[in-house]
């Protein structure tokens, strides 16, 4: 029954995507971030929904005359350049696992290509809010579910994990993904007109925090500390937010059992921890690979190949690198690493630019708040990702694309001096019918 329901929903949304391409953007993003079809059994769980959504969206762009053009920003230029560079590095990849190399290359290219299409369609406030809602809902489902699980089991009973067959299935990956999403939840809470929605989002944020702790991820605890501090720095009412944020974290930590405390305390003795030792060894191997092939790296999945690893460090295991920095460096070399870092840097600069330009524009306060919360999410990714293999996670780079689109939106709004309301309610209304380049006030 669940499989049939999902199939019907997917077919209906695919049909809408053929005439309203932004619906296709939301559908593709929903499938990519949440994998709802994997929550069902039967034929719906095996259908290539993402591929069909992508094709329907592209057809819809031509049928509806969208997009007009891709805005030229630091983020879009560097994303396009990154796609060119990884194409070159894949052409000389060392791994004999050809199918896996090509598979990962196609996945990354598809993700970045669709993000560029998404940026070109994020032309209105309504669309920006809708995509943020979609991103939050996709991850909040697992955060809420994990938080309830943690409460019912008193913090024990197993670790909170993500959806099977996805990039965030591992408990560590899910925890950091939830931390990246938490600031976006807060942004929606700040700018939702309905009080019930604001209260609901606050509850979901609390459950998500418990899910992060319930993952038993030590890296996520470090990232949580960084997020809490940066969140406080970015808040406009530091005393109030300081009490709320640190009080919530202290309460959640106090709820966790002694076994959780014992695991977190091993952070201080990482030298004797086998997991930490394995990561450090792989980072060393990745560095050796990068030095030997600085321009191209060893190619996608090279660190998983015993034959490739033996050429650089026979004493090392062939496995995931577990670091966004060293994974990117080993697989694609220094030029790709600098461009990859540049994408985040360009988005961070765009966020600062948004905050600076909107100081005297109350009607654009939502843009500044989105920029501030995105800065917190960036910190969560960079700190938490240091211990994880999430170098190409499409959710994060979609968020950077949202910042780039918001920067363009602010530039156009300042040029036209349009007056917009300070809050948005029911952002999903009339999404597909918004004119491609027009600014449509929320109602």
C-alpha cells in the first residue's frame, strides 16, 4: 500500500514538473535528500525516480521558457569549473574498479549540474523559502524520528542512523547532516507567520538535537560545540539565545546515559582508539597519494582499491578516507581541492555581502537571517566533515547554491527598491506558476 501511494504521488508530481519546472526541482531534491521511495517496499522502491524527475524538469524548463539564464556568481563559476576538473581527473583515474569510478563521477556530475539548474530557477522569495522548507523536512523527518527513539530508549538501545543506501546512513554522517540542518530549522522558525508552525519547529529542533546525541558520534559532539558557539555569535539577542542554546544542550547531555558519557570521554584519549588510529593512517595515505599525483589525485574510489593503495602505502588499509579534506585531495588532487574550497568561500562571502547590504532594509531582513544561519551550517559541515566522507554531499552544495541565489535576489531588490513583506506564510502556494525572473511577494 505504501509503495502504491508513493508511486501515485511521484507520477502526479512528475506530471506537474513537465509544465512547472520548479516543482521538478523540489521533487528531485526531495528524492535526493530524503529518499522517500526507500521507505517503501516493492516496485516503488526500485524505480529510478530521480532520473525521471531530472528529465521532467529539463523538459519543463523548455516548455515553460525557464530558466532565462544562469546567474554568473562566484559559486556558479566555481561549481562549473569543478565539474570540468573532476572530468579530467576521472579520465586518468588509477582505480581498476571502472564501474565504481564512473558511477561516482556520474553521481557527482548529476548533483552539481542539477544544483546549477536549481540556482537558475531560484528567482523569487517564495521559491527560496520553498526549497529551504523541502531541505528541512527531508532531514527533520529523520531528526524527529531519531529524537523520539532516543527518548523512548533513555539514550540507549542502539545508535540513531540514517536512511539505508544513502550518503547519510552512517550514524556519524547523519549526526553532522542534522547539525547542518538545525540552523535552517531556526531560520524557518524565525520567519514563519503561524505561531503553531514556530512552536512545531522548536519542538523538532529539540528532537533533532537529541537525535544528534543519540547517534553516539564523537565527531558530531565536537561539531555541536562549534555550531553552538558560532550560532551564539550570529544571534542578534545573545543573552536570550545563549541561555536557550546552551541550556538546551546541557539538558540534552544530562539526559544521556553513562555509556554515552563514557564514549564521549574517549575523545581525550584518541591516541589509543582504533577508530581514530585508522582515520589518521588513511589521512597519511591520502597525503602520500596527493603528493605523488598533485594535479589529478588517484581518481574516484582510488582509496578503496587494494591495488592502488599498495602503490603508495602497502601498510595502509584500503577504505574510506573519512575526511572531506583528505578524500577530495586524494581522489582529485590540489587544483580540485582549491576549487572545492573556493565554492564554500564564495558562498561565505556572498553571505557576508547579503548581511552588509540589507542592514537598512527591513523588508530584506529574511535574507540576512538566512545568510547568518547558512554561515552556521557551513561551520557545521567544515568541522563535522573533517572526520567524514561527505566531500560531494549534494544537500550541502545545494545550500551554498541557495545563498548564491539569495545574493542575486538581494542585488536585484536593491536595484529596484521593491518593498517586500517581512514574513512569509504558506510558501508552497503557486510555486510552479511564479514567473521565471519576476519577484513575487509572498501573501
